[in-house]
């Protein structure tokens, strides 16, 4: 047990991101179809419990194996997954907003502060790193960026709008910069390692989350909002031809990278339906929700099976 705790990965928080994203997507879908909130309420309880469980294990790992935490932080790939903790807090803040404004505020302030610290720290490491090669970059590098873009969703309720604009600006500009570098790396250099191939779906998240936050900040559809939404939708369509390749790889914890981006696009599509009033977006959002829900059920079963077979929390 001690050896498995030693290898407990920071990427486990991606599970919380996927579950909480699906919770919010279900909550929004229930509203457009006038359904009762039983499914989203159950998912909210599960998401919160999973977060507390994973956080507890990771805190124990910090106490018992601090050297392993330092190794993870020095690994340029694993480093990008640390903001999954702050993103999980911010997502839980959004999910709890309708139920408890007080709890939502606590989660938002904690998550936002932690996100700021991670952003400054990780970008500083990128800048100071002596031997960073182009093949080191992967879509996982978007994770620190997405956290900043996500802040305004609940931030417009809990803090002055200028705070949300501050984080939104950071996330948007760095997303554009990193996207350019990543595209160059994917086209002109070695393919991504098999373990990181599922992270290609992270490409969907920044424009989808950006659209949601931008709408929260401005309150109306304009050309910028449409650019963000439709680029997110295109990124999803771009993943469809990649499914044959992705279906050949074995299960990794990184498969949870499929979930949050799809949930974000689902929520963005529901918001697009509210703003544009076109039934197409209502039905598209429902289809996306079915897809992300099916993937989460599949991944939950596969993850539990992998845990039973001790295929997770093993040395890389």
C-alpha cells in the first residue's frame, strides 16, 4: 500500500475535472429540458466525494513521500497537471453555486488563489528551464491556461468583474501562444507518446471554456464569442478522425482527458442555445451530454478495474 501511495499520480485530479464538468453539464441540460435535478445532484455529491478522497490521498503522499512530490514537480509533463487541483476547486465552486453561495465562494477564492500561484510558478519554470525541447510540449500544457479562463464563470458572482477580466486575459493570450507552439510540434516533430495521445482532446477546452467565460463577462453574443464557440466545435470535429488511432491505445489514467473538454463544449452549446434560440444547439448539447456521460461511465468502470488489478499508482 505504501508503494502505491508513493506512486499516486497528480493526474488523478483529472477525474474530478471530468466528473464535475459533467455535473455542471447535466445541471444545465436539466434546465433546458425541464427535468428534475436528481441526476446532477447525485453527480455533485459523487464529484465532491471523489475530490475529497483524491485530495486526502495526495495530502498523505505529501506528508509521507515529499521527495516524490518534488520529482513530480520537476517532471515537465507532470508539472502541467498540478493546476488540476485548483481547476477542480473552481469547477466545484461553479457546481455548488446554485446550492450554497457561501461554499461556492470559499471554493472559488481557494481555487483562484491556488491557480494564480500555479500559473506564476509553472510559467517561471518554463522560462528558466535550461534543456527544454520542443517534444516536451503536449496538450497537457493547456491545463494551467484553462484554469485562468475558467475563473470568470463563478468569479463574476464572487468578485469584481476586473478580477475575472484579469484571469481571462492571462488564459486567453497564453492559450493562443501555446496553441501555436503545440501545432508546430504536432506537425513538424515526433508524434505524441501513446500515454499522452488522449490529451489531444484538451484542445477543445480553452475555446469552449473561453466562450462560457466571455459570455459571463459580456452577457451577449458578438463576433468574438462566435469565434471562440465555433473554434471549440471545430476542435471537437477534428478529434473524430483521430478516434481510430485513439481506440488502439491501452487504458491510461490520461483517458480522463476526454471528459472535461467534452463537458465544457456541452455547456458552451447549451449557452449558445440560450443566446441564439436555435433548436440545433439544444439537440447538439443533448447528444454531447450523452457522449460524455457514456465515456465517464466507461472510464469509471475501467479505472476501478485498473485499481483492482493494481495497474494504477505504479512506477512509470
